[in-house]
């Protein structure tokens, strides 16, 4: 993500927040069934996804 | 997914998958909206907006939007972040919502009528080919959408193109720490969700 942004010309990259993803959080989303989430978390040791949710900020340089 | 070369779908197949998933989604209450936004932020929005909150974060909170600014919301869905942005940049600023899913755009436009907001517009299109002129917006926001593109290089070039010099891109998304198992990479639900 950051690589593609910098390749496009963006500068001043900041990660503004970062948090782990929990099954309880994903259960809120209608796109995921409980069965799918059970399967997904079972793919990983200790049932923890190697995924985090983050906010990013990039700047387009001024002229 | 941060490495498109690992995915089994072409760009068009991935877009179709996302469009079908989000076009047919049925809300399950307000849990997502309540987990991402404060009551003060969303109390003024009808359930036809908040029930379709499907983002991963709250980019408005970090975007520092000011009155008079122009904002593009990429992957706006039914419009929750677009409407929040419109309120921040009012009265002279404008919020533009972009989405490729016809059903979501229809909801967004209906929601705009319900809210009576005049500094909002919605456009249909792909983030890989944004229907806006060069250097036309002050801010681009997005909420859990950019990872749905399998052409991120092209997407970021488009985001860069439409921003004015000095403009900012503020977005939320998921990031993978390491490699995902093949079974997860090949899962349509994991990709589109």
C-alpha cells in the first residue's frame, strides 16, 4: 500500500492508527457468515489473523 | 490483499465479485456504524445510511476537513462518509461520492434526497479510472476500499492525479502482516469482505 502510494508520487506517509482484527469485530459485517469466520480463523495458529486495520495519510507535493 | 499478483482473479473478475457482494448485501443492524462512529457523529443520519456502513475505520476523524474544501470519497457505498464530509466542508465545499456498484449509488442518491444536502454529488465509476479532472479535489478519503483493487498502482496514480498539489489522501484499510495461506487468498468472501 505504502509502496504503491510512494510510486505514484505521494510523500509524507503516516500511519495514523493501527489495531488488530478480532472475530467479534468481523461478525458485525453482513458480508461474513459465522461459518466463514470460523473457517477463516481456523486457518491461523492461535486463531489470530495476521491482519490489522490502519488509517493512513499521504500528501501530494505542492508545486 | 496487498499483493495482487497472488490473487487468482483478473481485475475485471475481482471488480465483478466486489460489485456483486456489495450490491446484494443485506444489513444486519447498526453494529458496524456504532463500532466506527461516535453517537454525535451519526445521530443526524437516518438508518438508511448507517445500516449500510461497511467500512473498516473512520477516515473523517483523521482528515481534518475544513469548510470550503472539496472532498472525494472513493468507494462511498450508501454515502455515510460522503455525508459526514459534506457537513464538515459546508457551506461552500463539496463532497463527491464515487462507487462502481449501481445498487449502492441508488441508495446514496436516495439518502441525499432524504437529507436534503445540496453540497453532495454521487458519481459512478472505478477507482482505477476516476471520472474527475486532474487536480480537482483538496482531499481524497476512502474507508476500507482501496484493498479491493487488484490494480493498486493504477489506483494510486489516479488518486494522485485528481488531488490538487498539496492535497491529502486519508484512508482506512486492512494490512496483512506476512503471507496469507493460499486457501484464504483464493476465498471470494475473504477478498470482497
